[in-house]
C-alpha cells in the first residue's frame, strides 16, 4: 500500500530524518522532515499541463505560491481567543512563507507556465530551539526534486549565531546580541540571506556566511542520495519558449529600446512613457500574427535585460545615467506633521517615505502568540504601500506579504539603536507611508524611521540608515550597483538591502534572481554598501545629529518604577477595583507587568504625579520627602474644587481629599457654592484613608465623629507656613494664590473631579 522511503543523518548535533511515500501521495511531490524534534511536511502541487499549455494571459513571472502553516497542535496548545480554529496566516507564518519562497524561487525555471503551490505544514515543534524554517526549507527542496518540476536544487537553510569568535549553527539563543543570520544556499553559492546584528562588521557577516556554507555541505549529498533512492522521477511542467516570436520582437523594437536606454533618462516617468509607446507599437505590429500581449511583453522584457546588462557591464552606465556607486539626491524634512509625537519625510530620488512616530503606554503593547511563544512587543513598525505610490489604480486591501516583510526588516534595523525599557518605558509605534516608490522603499523606511525617532525625542544611540544594492552579471563579469531603482531591481540579478550605523551592520536581506552568488561578490557588495550608507548618514546627521532633548507637548508623560511583589495585590485591589479607581480618578493609564514594574501614563505632569501618589499610598510605600498623613489629625488645607456633593481640599503634602457635604457642618448647607470658593483656606481632620488611597475629610472637628485614631484636641499639622501669621488672617492672599496655582496646572488637564465615586 505504501512505498515508504526514509533516511537519517546527524547534523549539527541533532538528528535529521526525511521520509516520503506515506502521506500526501496524490501531490506531485511530498517530503516529511524531522530535525531536532521539529517536524515539517512539505507538499508540492502543479497545475495540469493541459491547462498550462493554453495559458498565455500572464507570463509576467513564475506563478509560485508558498505557504507555511503552523497549527497550535504542533505546540501542544489550543488556540487562544473565542474562536478555537486557526484563521488567516499570522505574521510569523507570513514571514516563514517568504523565507521558503525566496529561497526556492530563483532555482525554478522562470519560464515555467504551470502554477506551482508549496505548502509547508509545521506538524510538531517540540524543540523550541530549532528554527522551523530549517526543516521546512529542506522538506520543500526535497519535495520539489521529487515532483519532477524543473528545479536546480537542493537548497539548504542554516541558522548561524555568531558572538565574537563563538559560532553556533542551528541553535536559537535565548539572549539577544551578536550576529544572527539565516542563509539559504546551494553547494557552491548563496541564494538568500536574512540577518540582524548588533553593529557587525562586513567581515563578520562574510565569516558567518562561510560558516553556513561549511555547515550545509554534508546535507546536500544526503538529500541527493535520498532523491535518487526513490523511483525514477519524471520531469513535469510546460516551459514557455517561442524562438520565432523572440526574433520578431527583436526585429520590431530592439533599436528603439536601445535608443531609450542610451538617452540615460533620469526621470522614471519620462522613461516609462517612452517605453510604453514602444510596447504599444510592438503589440500592434505583432497582433495580426495571433500573439497575445503577454507573450510579446515576455520577450520585450528579455530584450530590455540584455540592453541594460550590456550598458552596465561594458560602459558602467545605468538606465538613469548614474555611475555604479552614485546615490540619488536626498531630501529630508523633520516635524512634517503638526500634532503628532514625531514625523519625518525622507525622499531619495523617486522613492519617498513619510514616517510618523506615536508613543503609548504598556497597555498599547502588541500581544503575540505564535510558534515563538507568548510575548509582548513594545516596538511596532508598520509599512504601508498603496497603489498611488507607483501611479497605479487598485483596490485597497489589508497589508500583503511584501508589506509585512518590509516592515519587519525595517523594525530589525531600528530596534538595534533603541534604548531599553528601563530608559524609555514607552510603547513605540512607527508607521511608514510610502508615498512614492522607485525602488528601495524599505530602506527609505529605515532612514525615515531614524529621523522620526530623533524628531520625537526618543533617546536612540545613533542614526541608522539603509541602502539597497543590486547586481548585474553575465556569469563571467559582474557589476554591483548602489541604491538601485525599481527598473534595476526588476531587470537585475540581486536585491541586497543593508542597514546599519557608522559602526556596523544591524540588518540585511538578500534576494537573488539568479542561482546564487559567491561569497566574494557578497563581500564586494557589502563594502560598496558601507560607502553608500556613510554618505546617507552624513545627509541625515546634517539635518539632525542627536535626539531632541525633550518630548513634544503632544506626547504623553510616562513613569516606570518597580514595587515589591508583596504589595502588588494592594495596588490592584479586589478584582482590580483599586487600580481602576486610581486610573479613573486621575485619567491616567496604569499597568503592572509580570516583573512588578508599574507603568503610569498621563496627558499632564500633574495627573502623572497624582496617580503615582495614589499608587504609593495604596502600596504603603513611604517617601521621606513627603509628610505622611494620619487618621484623626488636623491639617490646614485649601479648597481646590467646589462640587454639589462637597469640597475637594488639597493638604500640605499636596494630596487631595474630599469633605462630603454632610461633613462640612452640623447644620444643613443650603448653597455650598455661595458659602465656599476655590482657594479658600480651611481646617480639616483626616476621617479615613481607604486602601486605594482615597482620603475622607471632615470639617466637623468639634464633634465626636472621627475615626478611632482621632481626638478633638489634636493639634493642627502645618508642614510649613500657616495662613495665619502675626495674628492676622492671610486667607484672602492665600486664596488668590492658591486659585491661580490650581487653575494654571489644571488648564488642559483631563482629570475628572468625580474621583471618589
């Protein structure tokens, strides 16, 4: 019934096991790979040849869709939330899908007409120290080889962690730092790279790549021998080719295309307008022969590639007239949007990013629950790319895979220079709106984010900038291009994004359109990227070299400090009553994390300090600089607010209490607002201090109506100057001063006066 083939080997101290022939037998190819307790099933399916042979409506690129699915059962969990069935792909699944796709796509024949689907399903993730992308990529590569699809594999993924001279492969570290790099490679070359680092040097990155190639070597022969052991694989798929049409296209438009590219037109719009007219004329000329537009365009694009490659390799001139290392003009505008916490507009050539920074509290953190475990993200970066950025019309949809991937890359770069929570306890959200695009928009996002952070006043250690490098090669000669445009990305062989500071690389991402490049070429690209990065950093530092000294007035105020774990329950109160009451009364956001840190955020400094005082009172914390109140004692205070149900009185230690209308006098108070005014001095007794810090006061001090700690003969507590001096009553002066002080601090405040009810 089953024709099972399986094989095992030891790799980097873990067992690598591969099996086929038992599950998904109706697919074109399937392989199940187990590595260190993590199991991934990869299945490849192919559109039927009969349908593909008739397909000429879209030859714009390889029709490949790759999905990585991670179900909760692989982690031994049931999904959180109301619905217990997994829905759309999580961000983590999207990022893993992109890794597998970018690794295998350059190795599949680009003129394959059939649609190809790759599904990698995480079946078990018992060892959380193994990156699931490693077995997923091996399984996908083996499944492609078993399917018979024209695929130049295998391709192996290696996770490298380098910290100084210590190098670890395929082992996730718990602590951050150093250089973490995921490499997809063939036996001789590098196909895809994804990395983040703490300012690594170019040579350190090259050494890590060398370690990855060395680690992967024994796996190639293992996979190849396994595939050979399976029954002879039959080639499948339809490869589009039409030599006759190719020659007709060359004869129809070759000279015109060369003329446009030899003009060295710097404007993308002007160049595309001229090229568009050539496309239209060629379509019209060849339409009578029965060819579809997609077929004609397929060969026009191949012809354009030939022309651009020849110009770059032989003359060193790019389509827009720049030299190989030339960076497009840069424009920077800070504080671009009023009312925001920070903003910057970064423009490089025809690519523009508007980045807006927003500060929030602990409550605003993103709660994540995926294959990497449950955690909270306090730094968010969202990248938005709408059709108008390239002058197109299109439907507005949810962020796609490209937007998620670009946002994550920029986030890696920015996080490297951000301060820790103990220094800057805010939740930070950066939004990059791509308003124009002509290549390298993700690196424009990195530059714009760094500028927006400094405009906000976030104490980042230094600027971080990004640049996209390209490559043109004919197999013998090669040229590395700095700051590639959109056309160079499409017509070239590489998109190599490098982000870093003056001291080193913090993030990089490399994708290939050819079957890999050598480490020597990568070294050249990194060194050339360093020169470009320093040029961009100089432009950014000329506009703003260090963060603003203080946050803007529009930014919220925040305070973070640690309390003893034994008093956390006092601050929270029964069912959260105490902390909710403080938050409601002061209009402040208050949170306590699992490490017993209290986060308080408010719109004003007054509300912030009032909330802290209430939290400290609830926790029983004492401050030697702030006099402590005692139940039953008399104090001089000032009325700060008159309401229908009583008086709010500020005491000498700056805390406020309530004198309920029934505690003002033994006689009925008919018109409280006529008898009492803000700023008026009064003498009160502490009747009670609640567990949540609320203070109840009484002005009926001659009656036996106080708590057990009270006495009618208790002396008044002044803590400073008394309103009566030299036998004279100075209430009027104090009243005026007290009113002004209060009104000055309360303007614009959102503090609710119904704070005790």
